[in-house]
């Protein structure tokens, strides 16, 4: 490809090293980084050292394991702050969390995963203390179901992954069952996660559209399943759908 000649291989390797830390909560040793990159530790060390020197990696002097540095967090904060959709959704998420006494979320699709952009808590949560920046499989979340339903090409790519992970005993993993579920999402206008992501938790999500009417994000509320004994699911679904329409309108979507 013509533009490949402009690719900076050292920078590409550095970015590849950073990508390794996604899904490595305990960090990585230099040897583990080298093994994953398919090179010798001595050859990758200058890149690792440079990333550490500029704050993109941090090294524990006792364990000698590397983790993502605070510079990543600072840059991520700037990116999130610049996202218009996050600004538009913030007041809606805050209101939903307060009025429904449930945690409210905003997410998008990123590399075929659900990427959480924001969260408003009704109360401190022991389930996910911090989800901003977290990536999760889309087939087992209400947010993901909404985004897949409105992005069929992505849905087919996700369903082609075999086998799909089951995060709880209730997670749908059969592609045909998920396709039927996505059809229902399109028909009713919102998605429900029945303890498919976390046992004991139910989540309801609805689509957010941009000025062209294209679904670009989703918002949701999550709650303990036992609340449905006295609060009907329809109450939460109606509030989330209305909230998503409000965010869509703020994004310039005339139809909501």
C-alpha cells in the first residue's frame, strides 16, 4: 500500500506495546512484553524505557512490572472532555440516576466492543467502581445489544467470533438467539440485559442518534433485579428511551 512507506516502525512498535496492557490489570514484565511482541527483551527495552520516561508506562520497582502510566489517564481525560456527545448526555445521565435511583451509563462501539464514556451513580457501586474507558463484549450488555442492532455489519462480525464468552449463566451465546434478540430490540426501541453481564443486575438501554439520524451511542440504567418486584421494568425503559431521545435532539437529530 502506498501510504505504508510513511509508517514509522518505531512508533508503531511503541503503540503496539501500549495495546498489550489492555486486559492486563496486573501489568507486564519486560520479558512478557518482549514475548508478546515476538522480539528479544533487549531490543524492545528502549521503547519501553522511552514510554516510561514520558509517563505512558510506570514501573513498579519491587515487582519490576510495568503498568499504564498517569499520562494515559491525563490524555484520556482530555479526549473525553472534548467529546460533544458526552457533554450533551451528562445532564440526562445525572437526572436518570437521581430520579430512577439507578446507575446511568453512556457508551459507544469501539473496535467491535462496548466502550464506556461516562457514568453517573445513584449510589456507590460494588459491581463496577469505575467503568469509564472500560471495554466489554457487546453481546452480553444492553448497551451492546442496542449498538449491534443498529450496526448489523458489526453484529455479524461479533457473532462470527467463536465461542462467545458467557459472563454469567444467563448470557446469550448462541448466534441465532442473539440475532432474534437484536430483532426484538429494533422492534421495541430498547434493549434489556437480564443478568447477562452481572448476576443480580438488570440493565435497560436505548439508542442515541446524531444529526443524520445514525445511532452513534447508547445510554442505559442498571439496577438490582429485586427492584422489579415493586418497580415495573416499563418505568425504567420509558425513562431511558425518553432520555436517549433528549440526547439525540441535543445532537441535532430532528426525529429523536
